[in-house]
C-alpha cells in the first residue's frame, strides 16, 4: 500500500492553500533584475514533505509554501512554485531552473559552498520505529547496530555514518547501516514493510507520518535530535536577490506575519530562526 495518497489529505482546510504557480500582485515598480523572469519569483520546492510542503488535491500547502507567498508579496512579485526532486533543488539554482529554494533544507557547509543561505526557521529530527519494535532508540547513539532509513541527500546520511565510525565501532557496538530512499514517504513505506528498523526524519514530518500511519509507526525519541537551522538558498553571486529576501523576511518579522506563521506550525517542531 502506498502512503502518498494519505499524505495529500494531511492538512485541514484551515491551512493556507497555495495553488502551484499562485499569483500575488506584481506592480510595475518592482525590482526585477534579481530573478530569472522579470517580476516573477520562482521557488524550487519538493512537494512531498509535510508539514513544510505537500499536495492537498491540486494545491500546495505547508509552512514553506506560506512563507514563499508572504515573501513574494513583500517583494511585489508573482510567485511560482517549481516541484523539484530533493536532490535537484540546489542544482536547479546553478542551472537557472528556479530563483531560490525554500524546501526545509538545513544550512550545512556542503550546501553553503554551492549556494548562499538565509536562515528562516529552526527544527530537528525524531526517530521513527514500527509499533511493537524490539528496538526503541531514544537518541542517535541508540541507532548503533540498526538499519536506518533516510531520505537521499539529507544531512543525516553523513552524520550517522560519522557517528557509526566515531562512536559505535570504537565503543565495541555494531555499525549503523544506512539505507537511502528517494523521498521521505518512501522511507516510511520501507519502515512499515520491515525493510529498515528505524527512520530519522525532520520532527514535523515524523510527527505527521506517525499520526497518518494508522498507528503502525511511532516516535521513539523523547526529544529532538540533531537540532538544525533551515535556510532559503539562492545562487551564489546573486547578491540583489539575497538582499531583497533578507529585507522581505525582516519586514515579515516586523509586521508580525512571521511570528504568526511560526506559531501556527510550532506543534510540528518548527521554531523561529535566530536573528
């Protein structure tokens, strides 16, 4: 059974729905040189990662979708969302497929070597296991000896491999076996099918997956692991767009829109970025 259809109904009508390619007003006086198309702000986003972004019928909903809409309005631009595979988000900046990436990407040295980032929120990860599993890891160190599923390209791939070599094996414990999957929902399917013993995923996504798995998956970690900062990414050298987004985000903080958005999603482990 696939869980993709289940994820499409995750959010209620109370969420701000955003049609792919939704439009905000674009006055003629708006600065246009920073984006690929004059007057348009095109954002790369992987629409498979609730509560940040997911499909609700033919609309995109979630924290990142709402933030992108607010930023576009501040910049007097028309918003377009480009549904993009996770592994192609940063690559899409350098190949001129989109102007920015707002898709729950951690700020990491590897990514900031390829693109510039603006911190926009904070979060961390939870560990998911099957209900009734013998293994109930509470922290990342409890993953030694387990087969752990991760979405391909996430920061935890490197972190867990490093943990395995730096902690598990020197402590006389079995190594962590990391298996990568194209998307987070596919990783969850692997967990439920008993192909992996645990899944590490962003706190908000993990909580939703647990709630929508018909009680077959549970969060085993009592606290967030690997706290991280999320970033808006733009192509290196596009200083004008970087500055415009920085100003737009500051304006959202000042007028209270950012605080309201954070409050709306706080239950999913999303926190305000440090200023």
